[in-house]
């Protein structure tokens, strides 16, 4: 997790500025007295001594400090144990708190040796814009990963907008603030010789309300009556089993203030299990779940995310599409920024990037908390009952994309396996998740609003992966639909192909670093369109004839994009080549291929999806582009978020050597299908690293691996 947030720690922030920004002052005057703490001798005595000192001080009314360095939470076994956990409550606590309860933790305190300080403050004469604030040793990296994992645990077990934490190192301390844009870290200060700073922090913190402490107060606990009604409807519509809901401790009420008609909506649901799978702290943190709509006595799909401010609001995009009668998209019910007391919930840390005291950073992104609900609850494309149904679903999604572009001038920009679904009852296809969509005005030259490349790595067009600077065009989305279809056919209808694991890896996870450090790929896709990756004759017997024809016809249509100019000149006249390329500027030719083949009778009726246990690739290597995974959809829920967004970024040293890994590892890539979960990635922005080349993209996480950053000391 430390690597995921590389160059996203903003510091060292002067303590006074930190308190003013993140811990609001209060009218009540701080009591007289001091924190009487002396660093004890002996490795195991520190935690208890600090807890006793804080309980004896007058600065922490309503706070309970618990030594939890050996006592975890049985409900969150995956997450490590903070050294000291702070809870709300009155002392003495009966029964005594003696373990971490992540749903109740208000603040985590980690204790480290001074040599393992996760950060390092620059000297007075050091150029801060080139200085690396993160302390780069194995133990410091591990410590940074630990404190990040604790903040992450709070966010996935609670409804939060931000989190505060503290790192203690002997007589030194740092204050830390986490939100969806980045992390702010104070300068190091001696709290033993001068305990006023820590006393002021805890005095303010103890008097903050829930929202000021980072709780999302737009989510409240549902009443018993609301729970009863929600359970009845969720079970009646087959979204949950009654016995399953009976095990839920609490149901919650989620508020949406529609920013168009200004109406308020409330939705009831158990704690979204998607929260537990959210893999990153920074980024959009998208969570989707099915909820009960008491106003209409029906079930809806709710999406909670932190939208990127420079992009159009997804709800506005849907309203525009509905106004132009775009078919095959979900029906939006309401959407708006999350409001508490009339104010939106926004990230703060990105505003500090240009501060004079800030060291070298990535480009940081401003996010606003956003919530939407749709009347339509779709079904995953991977549940297709026949290959004809699969092709029909993809065809309908292409139709939606085409009409949106032609009539509303909206380009989707994130066509992926998770964003093409079946409509309710598997009656046709849907194109969902227009969060990264962009309005393309025909008479205006396109101006980039961000420095990143959007999309889901496995489904980004090969030409864009080969050329990271290429502008995103209609033909790129069109090609992504081809990869969505191919992925599902290879994943579920190709058990007889030799070396399928490696084939899928080369086609979807191919990755390398260019000489400039930019993430590049697409060689497998280029080889496939050039018919050099595998022989269709080996696969054709497993597919209905019209389905195989669709694949081969699409290969022929897109091949023109991958032929070198020299070879293309040998194959066709210049005007023919130009016409072939222009045919991909709209969906007419692609839709004709689908419709002509769907109209014939040679389709099998029993060629549905089949589970194939495909393990990890035979060769794994380090150096993948980091990506932010936006979150997971509930394993039961049928509405999916996209798998893994990646954007332009760097790969470490900038080596031009091609590596045999990309995106997430294949084992995690196929968990999307096997567990029916969809992870999504965040578009990051790039900056310059200490090594002199572009750094890893800003809001992305490394592929799944055992990270030393999360290991307990």
C-alpha cells in the first residue's frame, strides 16, 4: 500500500497550518495542565505508558485509548493491529475495550523507532521540489504501508470522508490526514519537551463532531420499520436471501439530493459488502450496491463515488443521453453531490500541492463525493446463456455508444467487460458507467482537461496502448467492444485452445515501459488483428459459425489500423486505405457485421458460459503500471463497475525493456469472472520522479501482491 501512494504524501506541513486546516479550533479554552509522558525503557512498555498518560491528561474528554498492538478485530482479520486505537466513550469503559473494533475506531496511533520514521524532513537549504519526503528504507516503507492500511481499514469498515492518525517515534510525533485526493503529513515535532501541540490536537479532536472527525453523516442507521420494509422487497426481488439479511447487524439509510430537481431521496440497504473489497484509499473509491427505494417500493442500484471535478458529472451525462433518447442504457432516478448541512463533501489535500513547504509530489486530483441511483439493475455479461445472446448484448451496447456519439456528442471512453451488461431478464444489452465520458463538440478543437489516459487497461485499444499520446477517438471505443466480446468468448468458450493462459496474458495484460517511462502495451492486440497471435482454425469448432464469422470479420475491419504504411501501400490504394480507416469513425460497418450474422439460423442454443479455472500466468515480473481500483461490486449484485482503470503513467526506471506483466495479475484479473466482482481503476496523473523520469501514475494501486508495507513489525 505504501507503493500505491508513492509521491502522494504532502509534507512536511507546519504543525500550526496542519491544525488550522484539518482540526478546526473550538471556542472552549484548552484546560491547564500538560501531558506527562516520558519515553519508557523496554520495547513493550511504550504503548501502555502512553495510554496512561493520555487518560491522566485533561485534554481527551470522551476519548478512550486502548493498547491494541496485539489485539486485532476478529471481523476484519485481514487488517493488522494498530499499536493504539482511540474510541469515543467515557472512562472507565465497562466492559473494557481490549481489541480493535474497526467500525468504532476514531483514530489510530502507530509507534515506531525514530530510525524507521516513514518520512524525512528536508534541511533549510534543500530544494523541496526535488526532495523526496518519503523515507526510502525497507522498514520506513513498511511503516508507511502500515499506517496507510489502518486508514484504509477505517474507510472500508465505516462511512468516511477523511481520517486522522498519528505516528509516534520515541519523543517525536507526526500528525497525518487522509482523504481521497492524497495524504497530508505534519513536520516532526517533539511532544515530550513541548507537549502543547499534542495537547491542542487532542483537545480539539475530542470536541469535534462526527462530520469534523471525518464521518460521512449523510449515511444514518435505518429504523426497524425501514429495515423490515427493505428486507421484504430485497428478498421478493431475489437480490438477497432472507436468512442472509437476518445476519446483518444494521441497515443504513443513504441520502441523495438530486441536483436537477432538488428533491431528496433515501435508500435503505445493509452495509455494502463492496466496501470490504475497495482496494485503495486515494481515488474515486466507487462502491455499488442494490438498495430499497421506499418512495417507489422498489429496488434500485446505488453508486457512491468521489467524482473528479474536471469531468462532467455522470448524472448530467445520463440526463443528456436520456434527452436524446439513447437506447440500451440504465434509467437514472437521481444524482447529486453528497450534501451535509447544504455543503458538499470535498477533498482538501490536493489544494496544498503548491505550498512552499511541500516536497516533490505527483499531480493530485480534486474529488467531490457523489451519489446516484438507477431504476435499472442489470446482469453481468459473463452470465450469458448462449453465444448469440452474448453477441446481441454487445451489439446493443455498441448501438447505445453510437447513438450517444452521433446525437449527444458523448464519447464513453471506458468500454470494458464490466461496463457492458444485460438488461433485466437478460433482455438485450446495456452500456453503463459513463463516469469517464466526455462531450465532444464537433466545431471545437478538443482541449485536454487532464494529463491522463482513461480506460480499462485490458480493453483499451491496441493503438492507444502502443502510442500513449494518441488522442482518444470513437474508433478506440469501437475496438474496445471487440475486446469485450473476445474476452468473454476466450474466457468462457475456449477450453480447447492450447496455452490459453499465456494467450490471454499476451492479448490483455501485455505491458512494457517505454524509454520515456510511459506505460505501453498493445502488442498482443496488434498481433491478434494481424492474425499472428493464434490460429482461428483451432477455435472455430468450439463456436457457432456466425459467432466465428463475427470475430473474423471484425479482425479484417480493424486490421487496417495495425498495418505499417509500407505494407498497407502494397495491399491497397491510398483512397482505399483512407476509406477503410474512415469506416471506423462510426459504427455502421461494425453493426452490419453483428446484424448480418445474428440474422442467420446457424446459432447453437446451448453455447452458454462455462467456468474455466485459469491460473496465474507462467511468468510474473515487477514493474507494472500502478492503477487505482475504484472498488468492487457486491458478489451478489448484478450491476457491475468496470474492472481496472489505468491511465497514462510511468513505470519506474523508464527502461525500454518489455516486461511480461501488466495491469493486475491474471489470477486477480479472472477473479472478476469467477467471483463476479468488478474492480475499477482510477485515472491518475503523472509527474516527475526523483529518478529524473515520470513517476508512477498518481491515483493507482499496484497489482495484487504481498506487500511488505502491510507487514506488522
